[in-house]
C-alpha cells in the first residue's frame, strides 16, 4: 500500500507529482491511501520513468475538482488520470459515460459556483489599517479567492478568515495561517475580538511563500488596534471595466437618479462581461443580494443560472450579463426586502443604460430572460409561453431569443415541476448557444 500525504487540502502540485510517479509505475488506485497533513509521512514514490499524455481539459478539471470538499476526490482524480493514460496508449475513450469523469465534473461545477459565491459575498471590516473578512466556504476555495483578491488589490492589506484557514496579503502573494472556529465569530464584533486576540502585524511576523506557491503556515501575535467600523471591499471587478465604453457607461450609471428607484437602493448594478461577447443575457432587475454586492445574477437565481449555463456548455466568463433595470425595486417588510416588478415607465427610463451596454458589447445574440427583459428590448408586452425558444431578428441586425427568467424555476410549486422546467431551460440555453456559434461562424 502506498501512502501519499499532501501538504494541504488543495495541494495540486503534491497530488500531481505523486500521481505521475504512481501512474507510470502502473499502481492501481486501490493500492493508494491519500491523506492531508498529519505526522505520518508519505511512503517513498516509485522511481518510474517514461511519459504519457493527459489532455489539458482533464488537467483543468482536476485543478478545479481538487478544491471540492470531498474526501474521495484524490482517488477519483487518480483513477481518471489512469483512464487517460490508457487512452493515450490506445485503449479506448476514457470519458464516454465514465462515472468518475461525470462525478468529477460535478465537483468542478460545485467549486466554480462556490468560488463565484465567495468572491461576491465575502465582507471586509477595517481594523486599524487592516481589512478583515469572514466567510464559511462550502468548498476549499480560499486559496483561489485570496489569490484573485491579492492580484486585484495588491497594496490593500487584507485577511480572509475561514474555519479552515486564513489568508493574508499586502503587496505580495498571500500567506496562510490557521483559521478561526465558526462558533468563535457569531457576529462582526466577535470577529474583531477574535482578530485582536489571535493576530498581529501579519507581514512583519510571517515569511513570504516559496517559489512553489506552497502556502506558509505561521502563528502570529495578538494586535492592539482599534476597530474603525464596517467597510465594503469591492468584489473582483468584472471584465467590463477593461473596455472604455463600458467603463464610462458604468461610471455614469453609478450616479443615475433618473427615476425614484435609486433612492432606497444600495447602488446601481451594471452589467458585467467582456465587450465583444457573442451572447448577451438580459434579466429583469437586481435582487436583494445583487443590490448589496453590486453585481448581476449572484443571488439564488444567479446560482441557478450558473448551473444551467454550465450544463448547456456556456462559459459565463465569456458572455455579458445585465438587467433591464439597474436598481432594486422592493417593499421593506421588517428586516426583509420583498421584490417588486418594475413598471413600464421604470423600464423605459433605464433603457439608456441597456442601450449603452448593447452598443458597446455588440453581441451576436441577445437572450431575454423573462417578460420584463423581453419588453425592454422589444418595446411591447410579451407572453413567454408563446414566444420562447426561437431565434428571431431584431431591428438593429442582432438576433433575439426569449426564455424564462431563472427565478421562474425557483417559484415552481413542486420538485417535478422544477425539474421539468429546469430541463427545458437548459435545452433552450443549448439552442441559444448553438445559434450564437453559427452566427459567429457566418459573420452575420
């Protein structure tokens, strides 16, 4: 029996090194015990020579799936690599209906959704000159999220605390320390107290990570700094800010007071995605979480849309996502804010921003999610059941495609209805993706 002890839960480099040696030696998956940390060392790896090819898509899948909170993932990934090794030697297709491959894809999808959720929902508070945020990720995505934030805000001293580990950075790659138990931080004040009791001048006490990017575990002394109250560090900026036309429109929309909706709303929620995206998705308006976070489709409907896009073979990072109305319309009910449908005048008032996005993105296909989005683009009432699922021409030369808003799926009365409607939604998204691909090929 071979024992492989990985340095941490997302030690992809360690897993890859062990997998290569063991696979070249022909080691069966049942003969390997995978562990994370602890005092027991790994057994020596085989001194195997040779090489075999693993498709880049499988490597990328492994890089994502290894972040899942599934204790069997290391063995699953090893078995998939062994199948890929057999395929490279002419032993058939290792991916066709392979249960390990399908399970790993589901793990990777979970990781991708959780990474997006953490980037959107993590909140920061200023304690002295440092910003601390707390989050309980469902998957092991802290490393990826911390590196993304550190790359975006390299000179802002920050820490993200989780029950598993904590990440800290200021001008360099993140360093990692032990986490804080969830029961120790039931609220923001307790988080600050835990911070003062556990951590001090992070970057003076810690050593930088080695060139291999392996995380550095270190213990830090307690600080003595006053709390300055809550602040909000922006979410990872969308690709829209790298396009000057979209950036100008987003900056102008941020101060929009063209209708009364701006008053109670937290902020304008502009669209996001690359200029030149082949597909543009338009929804109704931001919801409660979108209003707080400042990004479209990050709440429950957004999570469902992400899942459906993934199943339809559409990469959300390659499409533009926006709403017809840029402010959240709601009725306060106690501590809750209850969604209200925008009326036609509010949709019309907000058209200027939607048109700016369409002009800058110039998509081949516009997917209209629900009746409000369809009305915003077509200028007339739309019955979704009669007009959904078909490509049609728009006056500006682009094509349109109508389907339901993902929130419609959440409102279904029972599981059978939800499953049936969700399957139809995914089918229509596949149809839209195929139409966009054909339009891109023909240059239409």
